[in-house]
């Protein structure tokens, strides 16, 4: 039985959102709704326009026999500004201060609303990079790294602090933590990363960058490439940064344990224009 | 400017999917689209019917001045059957066998497609429970626990193996691993769980259940309640199970390291009927 346009629009939107970056053929939708491909194309134009107007993403078309449509998730500049502002306000609450000037961020990193939104921001910032895998180190940043991986539709690879029997053979490296100057260990299952993979490194917090540098060294062991580095929060008062080419969403400009003052500011990053991003989708 | 129904349907579907279980007022949508509440109600009926027909979830209405609509994510029985079947086939591949009869499952637990789908299955199985928090123990199962938490719109709380300076004060317990009979430690930040919280425990793998029992003991320390226990895979050859009331999606019926044979079967669980689940939404 032929399905009405209104029902098709709701179901196609749901289907595309559940399957980010997957190529879906027009034939699949045509058969699912017992509708003509021309009607499906018209539906897709409406969905694409709506997504782009709301800054929620876009649809890319791939033409030819093996062609179809792909939903690329995105977030608008307005929504990003608002979210970063909200998180900044949360971070500045003084009860987050822990001994040694550390900050308790676990509540933010446990909250689906923030995790998802930050995940969409990183997926948007690296939208035009060729990424095969998202990598992070355990533990706090894993949900965030997973959210990014989900929007990019790639696996998330988790570097561990010690080796586990359930991981099989592993590669282990030592690295120097940038702030504490202590030697630490990182372990990654051999099976979890292929040679030549393009890897987006995501972490929740960066001081000098020792842990991120450790992950970069790990990638060298696997002959894999760094496709990008994204951290949610970085310390501002670092004399010598160990990594250069990274994006941070939030920068701690002041942490004063004596007076219990925490000051943060927005990091430096620029979202691309989603409408300019997808010229190939004009032929929808 | 008034927004057309087709655009509204796409944007409302997107908005509701991005905000599972959040109460959204009709006024919010009416203002967003400069449309009458009666039109918005009609849109919501279409969305609700489409979601229910596809087994994707339902919309619940809350009436009164502070009322509105909530999207409850769900997964259909057909989709669940297919997914569990897919994962079973993946698990039976013999190159997963590790020394000691352990199985390498990290690839499945890193893949957004499986993580999300299994997350939706658990969210569906516990759809009618009152859940404040999803809890897991590091590391492999964290993305899965986060996916469940995301569909239930509650925070994910991660129990750690050791204490970290970035967690603040912690509660630590010792427990006996059911299979290896060794004493192990679990640590949870004091701030991460409130007294009286209803907690859904999610883990990727269960042998005798020592780790899950450890989490139950941890909840007792926090005066929190077990709202449910869900594991993705359980061993079948266990003489004495340490926990009773749990749901497993997949059961390992045979792991033969000598002949390199892995056999799995579907666990015992029943999805409720989504259409019967939501009588209160009839007044949409």
C-alpha cells in the first residue's frame, strides 16, 4: 500500500537520523513506501532544506547506479554558542575545585545532553576530514568519544592503562605525563586498529598534552595517521604545550584554589557553513 | 512566518529524536513554527502513528498547563530479532577465541551500529521502570551503557577499578570475581550518585556475576536501588550464578577452545507491545 507523504517524511527523517553517514538508495525508500522515486526525491528535498535551515545537518547525494543519499549530522553556530556558554557556566561553579587545582567534570561528562551536543560539535568541526576511527584513552572521555564516533559512523577505539585478558595481544607504550612528569603506560589491542587508518583523537581534558602525545605515539606504532585532535577543555596556564594542532572548545583561563575562582572562556574554533559544504547535493 | 506542515513534520521529528524523554510543550512547537496548536496536535498524531507503526517508539502526552509531549524511543521485535541474529553470527566466528576461553568482543562493542541498537533494545526492555541513572564498570561496556542512558535520558555513572584525583572523594569496595575468585576493587566518586537513586546496571559480559554483584554492593553503600540489570552476553556454563534477576540478550552455550567452536543463542527476554504501553497518549 502506498504511504502518504506526511508519514514518509516522518519515517525517512527517523531512518536517516538513525543511520548517519550511511548511503541509503532511493530504491530502498521507494520500496519501503511503495512510492515512485520521483516522490521520494521530492521528500528528500524537503528534508534537506529543513535540516539546513535548522543547522541540523544536510543530505548529500551520490549519483549513479550505486547511488543514494547520506545524512551528514551537523550543529548550527547558534546552538554551539549556546551550548558552550551553558557548559562554561557549569564549569565556573566553585564546588568543582578539587585538591591540586583539578576540576570535577564527571557530571558534565555523564550527561547525555552535553555529551551528545559536544559530540555533534566535534563531528561538525571535523566534517570534511577523512576519518576511519575515533580514539580516546579511558575512562571519563569515553562517552564523549563514542558520541563523536556515532555521528561520524565510525568505530571508537579505547586506549587502556593496563592490559586485559579480553583484549588479546596488545601494543604497550610508555609516555611522560606532561604535567606530573611521571612515566605512564598506555595499551591498545592489536586488533583494534588497522595500518593506515585515519584517526580522530578525542579527549575530555588536556593540560600540557602528554596523554594526547602518548596517543599520537601509539598511532605511530600502528602506522596509523592523526586526522585531527579535539579536546573539550584545555588548561590555559601551560608554559610548554606538547601538541600543536588541536581544537579545544573551552579554555580554563584561571584556576585559583586559594580564592576558589574558576574562569573559563570559549576556545578558538570555526564551524564551516553547512550550506556551502555540500555542493554535490544540489542535484537532489 | 508560518511554516508548512511538511517542514514542521521533518523538524519536529528531528527535535523529538534529539530530545528523547524530554517534555516538550505544544506552545514551544506552536511558537517555533508560528502555527496554531491545533495544527501542531495534528502533526503529533501523524508522528506518533508513524513511530508506532515502525516500532520506533511512541509519543506520550502529559495534559494540563505544564503539559506537552514526550518521545519514548523503542525498538520493534522484528528489528531486535534481526540484530541479535547478526550479533550472534558475528560472535560465532572462531577467530574471537582468546587464550583461557575468553572472547574478543571489542569490535562489536566499538561499532556505533551495534552499540546504538543494543542500547535501544535495553531502553525498550526497561521502558516502564523508573530509572534515574545507568551504571557500568569500566571499560569495554561504557559506550553501550552510555547508549542506554542516552535513550533513557539519564546520566551514565562509571565505576572504576582505581581511584583518580579528578573524581574527588570516592567510595571503594572489595569484591570477589566470580570466575577467578580473586579479590578486586571497585571505586565510585561520592558525588556521582545520590541516595535513593534508581539504578539500571548494564554490562557487556557476565560470567558468574561477581562484577555485577560488586556493583549491587556498591549501590548499597550509596543507599541506592537496583532498578534492573542488563547484560549483552552471558556465559551459559556457570554452576553457581551470583545474581538472579537479570536480562541477557545473548547466551554463550558452548566455548570449546580445543576444537575452536563457539556457539551462542538468543537470551530470554520479552519486548512489551509499544501500542499497549502508552494508554495515556490517546488524548493527543
